[in-house]
C-alpha cells in the first residue's frame, strides 16, 4: 500500500505504518520545523507543501494517486478553546480541500483501472458540535451527497456511519489513553472509501468487549453503590455519614447518571447523589464537609465525607476519596491553563498533551498548592494517593509551571523534556531532534519540538487504524509468481521445479551452489543476501564472470555471432575456434553462449580431451537472451563465481549458509544417464562423497538441500544419512523429440529433517 499524507506534521502515520510495509508516496506540510523533520527522517519522500494545489496535479498525472490518503486538517476552527468559526475560518475550509483531493485521487485511480483510495482523517471532537454543521458538510462531501447532512436529534454522535452514493463514511471518537500512551487525547477519526469489498465501519467499530473508548470505571444508567456502614475500617470504604446527628447506616446511595454522552462534550457527569430518608428520596447536592449545600440540610440531614477512617467531627474541606479509601488531607485546586485546543474542561480528569501546543503530566511528590495563571475555566487536577497530579499543561512558555509540562520533587519542579513528550505520543526518542536554523541536532531548540509533537496524531492510534485497514481489505488470490528464466539452456535445469525448490530451500545469509549449472535457483532466490556459485565447467564459470564484470563486450560479440553464424558451416568454424583455445575471456564467453543456443537441444557435453563435441541444432532463429542477461547482471553484484569441484565448494560452508546441490543424477535402473557435462563424468563414488561432504557441512552449522533421481540406491543413501525425502514432478528435456519428453518424479532431500 502507498499513501499520500496531507498536513503531515512529523508523520505519525509513517512511523505507525512502517511495520505494515506501507510506503509514503508524498507528504504535504507547510510549517517550517515539521517540514525539516520530514526532510531529515524521510529524505526520499517529496514534500508537496500546500495541500490545496495537489488535486489539480493529481488530475494532471504529475502527482501519484495513492492507495490511501491520510491527514488531519487544522482544528483551530473547531476547537472549543478557540473562536469556533468553522468553515468561515480559512483553516476550517481545508476540510473541503481535503474532500476535493480525495475526489481527484479516486477519479485518477478509476481512470487507470485501479481501486478507489481509502481516506483517513483526524480532528478534534469539537468539529462534531460546530455551529455551522461543518462536520455535516464534510460527511456530505465524502459521501457524495448534494447537500449537507444533518444528525438525528440535532447533534452528531461520537460514532456513526453514512452510506452515500460515492463512499461509505464511518467516524468514531478514539482516546489515546486506551492505546498504551499515558495521556488523555480524544480525537475524531474518519475512514471512508468507495472500494468494493472494503467496509470502513469494520475498521473503526469493534465488539463491545474490545472497545477502546470507555474508561473501566464508568457505567450507564442507575446503579446502586451498596450500603455504607457507620463503622468502616481504615482503607476499607468511603467513610462515615452522619445522618440527623447519629451515625446510622445509609439505606442506599443512587447515582442517577444524569450526565449525557453527547456528540461533542461527552461530559459523562457522575450524576447526583440521592439519599433515602424518612422524607423519601432527597437530592444530596454537592458533597461537602458540612453538607450545608444539600437540599436535605433544612431537615437536619448532614452528610460528612471522610477519607475512609473512623474520623468524627466536622472538617472544612472534603478529603480526597481514593481507590483504597485512604485520606489525603490537602487542598485540591483547579489548574487554569491558557492555550489548549480541546481541553474538555468539564471532564473529571484533564488532558495530558494538547494537539496544538502539547500538554504533559505534572508529577508532585509532596502535597502543595500549584497555581497557574490563565483561563478561569481551566482544567481540574486529579490528585491521587501516590502524590501525583494530572495537570493540563501546554509547553508554550519557558518557566516550570507556566504552560510547560513539569515533574517535581518536593517544591522543586522541572518541565518535561521533548523526549518525554515524544514518548507520550508514541514516537521514537529524539524523533524531532534535528539540525535546525544553523544549529546541530544536539543544539535543536525545545520550543519548535514541543509544538510539533503537540500538533501530531498519537502513533499507537494510527498504528491500530492501519492494522484494522489491513485486516478489512478483501482477501485477494495471490498472483502467480513469474519466475526468471536463466541465460542458458541447460540439461537438467531446475526452472520447472522452482516452486517446489523455493518452498524447500530455507532462508539464510548465503546460498552455496556447488553445481550452479544454468543458474535458475540463485536467479530466483530472495531468501539470501549473498551467493557462492561454483561448477567444474570452466567455460560456464567464465561466461558468468565475464557477464558480471564486462557484460557490454560479451553482448557485442554474442550479437555478431548470432547474426552472422547461424549455419552449419558457421557453427562448425566457431566450435573449432572455441576448442582451439584462441579467444580471450569476453569473446570465449560469447562463443559459449552462442554454442549453447545453437547446438542440438542445448546440450553442453565434452569428450575426454575436454573438447566440446555437440552438433549443430538447425534452429531457424535461435533466441538471444537479452532480458535474461540483464536480470543476471543485476543479480551478479551479490555473487562470487568459482571454478571448483563440489568438495572444495562444500568445504567453504559454515554457520548460516544454505547449500543447494544439483549433481548429475544417478541413472535409474535400466537407463543410461547423462553425467558428462564435463570431462570425467560423475560416478557413484562421487554421489557418496557428496552426501558425506554435506553431512560435515551440516555439522558445521550449514543447512543442506540436494536434488537427485529416485534411483533406489540414491533413496537408500540419503535415508542412511538422515535426510527427509520429498518427491516432486519434473519435465525431462533431454529426449531428441519434444513429443517424447516425459514427466517424471525427482527427489529432493533435506538434511537434518523437514523444512
């Protein structure tokens, strides 16, 4: 999959999707510091800059129309911390430019016969409650409707799906805290596509038990908290309640859950406390030290909340109620913070890292009051029994406690480092530490790093979306692999057996072939980084070496021979010159290629005097393997070619190597096999010595695969040495008539067990 990224920032998508093997086709970012981060981390990817100019370039064919388009357009126009001018804001109008680009990409892909793109978009939850219905306009544009869409009930929910004439569009609010990072960060994610067989709803929606957007402590509807006794042990419960002057059990406390889970605010208020008394249900009101704010106060009902111990008497400030009921006797203040984009100030817990300027944790090791100047309606602080506070802080300023994430010991406070902020967003350490404005990476200023990190998407959320997209893509039948044909015609070549051999030959650092022959196996290997390729046929190795070091000269000589010597006399004269050993290396390599393609059946045979003695093949126009030579030359950079017998070659194998042996086959009973592609042939003693050499290499750490005939004594030999045997079909190609060439069984032995 290839994707284009708009409003790229520091590319959370690319960091998240790298494990999927997806590649960026282009970025689009105009801010200077994030653009510098992109150039430093992914210099091979073009940054197109202004996203509004990309649609026309895609339609013109000068910019790639990728499989996926991803981006989060600016959210300042929708954030509840801003003026919320929606589409009237130039930044808000970029949502419509985003739709225009999505349509251009799909049009170009359809024009080329490709599947439509998958669209991924991110923004703040405030977009769902924009007063100009910006989200309805955005949905309508993606879905292909003629006019804006309106939500049922007048308010967009936190999740939904639209089936339009152009695309299916799904959206959902996701919170980064449920994806493994230590911050609350709620964002709207939209996935849309017109691709057949792809359902965006399957990407964003999960079964209830798998959902990532519900805090474990919350519930819905009316629930009974249980009876609270008048004598709770320390650390064991909520505390004592003084009802009408006497400590008696409260019948039941009911949380009505009157708060809503709306489209934008998702306030999830805890509900009012209802007390069952002799006067019926009464609203307890705010839980205070004296209970004087309760409507029950005029009837003499006082509600006292303590931290869980058996404490009597009145206190001025309610103690913190912790998970273990422990009392914390210090005052909880509201942190008022300036500059957040989507603070959700009515939530019971604050954010930790804001989109625009980055918000971090403030950790306080000893109780004290920390006041921060800013907006009066700033976020609250959750102070836990471990002395930590989750504060709404933004790294705008340079002083600890003044808009900068902080960690404190006693009364000492320091701000969070950029690396710690990167971790809160799921980025690798020092992802944003780059050379900037003449300063080295070690001197990179913190200010632009904080801002870029705070503006980014959370990497773990994007990784989850990418994995869900990959899982939702319709399964495709794998395309049959196209195997590369070798340069030479070769008796006993393994081209027809490549699918089975590929399955059985294991991966390793280096592939060693003591009988390289036509080279079909190494030419099609993507499991090995290096190759040691040997053969006793010196002319074969000379051809491979010359093609590796001087392919142009070999090709020039060979073309002339193919064009002017395709006759019986021309063939005989070149063969005689070849046997006379009067050619230099490149010319002899070209002559060997000519003889291979012009001789009878491509048979490379030598007599005892090492003279090539195969007759002319009478082919009308022998094939010149130009494409095969180009593929060979490309692969040859990873190869070492050696003119040596199998004993020397196998002795070079060790830990991490893979040996594939394709010796001359042992003849089947009643047949005469071909074993004389070099002077001297290949005897039974050679077969035995080969296996013994391979066993020694296996004991040194190499893995071994051998192919041979199914001759009974070969089977017995391999079984005696602990080989696992596999039988595969192979088309014989030595018969003088094509009509009599047969399909037979070959043996593939794997030393040391199955693969």
